[in-house]
């Protein structure tokens, strides 16, 4: 019986035959290259936890007017991106469990279409998450170095246009990816985008922390209020740096997997690495679980609102 396969388009190189894959795996290290047998129940549990957490973050931001600012709108979009991973994971796992127990019987053609939709959601989440991390980095940069002009630079209209553009680009790029996934150029574009966004954010954060400390020292001796404002902005930059680090740890193995697909699809050791793809998926879902905790513990305002939402005190 056909079953759903998480990100089946990326699980292994499309141009490597099944026989070559099994032979390479056998020669690369035996049992060590059999991968990990991760139960569907773990995927289901993590997906539910992530979905609930990110829904709470979105609800808290919408509820508290003090959080109605471009930065928190971008964080809200980042939470929605994490929810895409959770929803696709939940849908996929539920269908797999129902099919494995014979409760649900679906034709192979429908299963393939469902795989494509799920892969599209996950790919869209990748692109949108990276994009919003970059947008938030730029927003923090403007906040720290153009504090007096921030509200004229980052207007609500520009924030809305930015968010709409990111979602549109994510949807289009994920559709193109699913359509032309057999072309290595598509994988190279995705990898290049990941590396470009990482370099961009690292450059912005290094510049922010290097100059912000100098500005804080020079201003603190003259004006207290701007120092408080910039300290808050610097705290926001630290929060987003933590988000970036967690994203890199959780998504890094997945992108390394893509790099190996392009560079050494039939190499025995690369094939061995491919066998741990389910572990990479678990890390991706863990990123969706950890992100809301970072928001809450780094923002007192958001933490207070989250408590109100949980206690249903609307």
C-alpha cells in the first residue's frame, strides 16, 4: 500500500536508483547507516505542541495593542510559518496512521497529490521563515541606528507590503520547486538563498552589536531616555540572534542534506547521511516548538499577554 513520505522529493537523490542506494548504504557502515526508526506518534505530539504554542503567540500579538508594531507583526508571520510546518506534519502523520491501520484507503495518485501539497507547505515555510528572519534583522537594524526616523521608515503600509511580498514569493517559489524538483538548479537556488540570508543576517547583527555598544556608552552620559530605548532595541536584536542560532541548528542538517544531494548523490557516506532524514525532520519541528518559548521568555509584554490568553481573560 502506498504511504505518505515526509518531503519525499528531498529524501534522496531522484537520479540515484534504489539498487545503488541500498548497495551504497550497505557498504558505508552497515547498521549505523540504517537511520533512526522514529515513531509517528512523536511527529504527531511535536506537531500538536508546536501548533498550540504558535497559535498562542499569534493570539497574544493580536490581543495586545502594545504589540501592534511592525516587529511583532513580523514575529507573528514567523509564527505562522512555523505553524505551516506543524499543520503539514499533523496532516501527514494522521493520514499515515489511518492508512497503516487500514482505516483509510486512498488511491496512489491521490497520495502523490497529498505529498506534493505537504511538500509545498514545508518548502513555503522554509522560504518564509528565512525571509522573515531577514526582515526582522533589517527592522532591528533600523531601530538601533535610525531610531528617530524609524516610524517614518518602517510605516505600517510598508510592513504590510513587505509581509504580503514575502508570502507571495514563498508560495510561488515553493510551487516552482515542487514542479521542477528534478532539476539540481532548483536545489542550488534554495541552498544559495539559505546561505545568502545567513550571511546578510550575520553582517547586520555584527554591525549592530559593534556600533550599538559604542552608541550606548556615548549617549548614556548625556541622555537617559534614548539609552533606554536603544537598550530595548538591543535586547530585541539579542532575541532575534537567538532565533537565528536556533534556526541554523534545526534547519542546518536539512540544508546540508540538500548540498549532499547535489554534490555526492551516490557516495556511500552521503547515502548514509541521507538515511537520517527523519531525524532532520524532527529537528525542523523542534524549531517550531522552541521559537514561541524564545518569544515569551525574551519579552515581558508578550509573556504577560500569553498568560492572559491561556487563562482566557480576554
